[in-house]
C-alpha cells in the first residue's frame, strides 16, 4: 500500500508544480503494471490505483517504467536521507549529492 500511495503523492506533487510531461520510475512491479493496465482494479489497492489513474489524465504525457530494486538505488538513497526528517521533504532541483550519484546509474534502464 505504501508504494501505491507514494505513486499517487508523486503524481499530485508534479501536477501541483505544473509539470505536464513526466516519467515515473518505480521498483513496485505490481503498481507499475496496474498503472499501465486498462482493466478495472478490484484489489485492496484499487481505490488508490483509481485515484492515481485519475491524476494521470491531467498530464499531456506520462510514462511508467519498472526499475528492479537492485537498480533503483536512488529511491532507496532518498528514503535513507528522508529518515532524518520529521516531515516530508521534496527535492525539486538539487537532491543530496549521494542520491544524484545513485540516480545516474538508472539513466539508461528505461530508455
């Protein structure tokens, strides 16, 4: 449930910032598959998937890509950095250097 909620929160955040074209990477294969599917989701996470898909409609262009956990080190680096904060933090331009270095490793995975 946490991964699908994180997806919805990311979509809401990017929409609020005015982004119209986005690329969503994630290591939760189930969430990525459900977001790409045109079928109605009746699973436990179905309501959050539906809300996420409603957000998808607000973008001009959006792509979802599965990145295996082993490759998605940047997300885990962000999670490690985030543990030190009491409230949610968003890095819009410059992420912590360690996380930027990890993100470079996934650049070609979905392309």
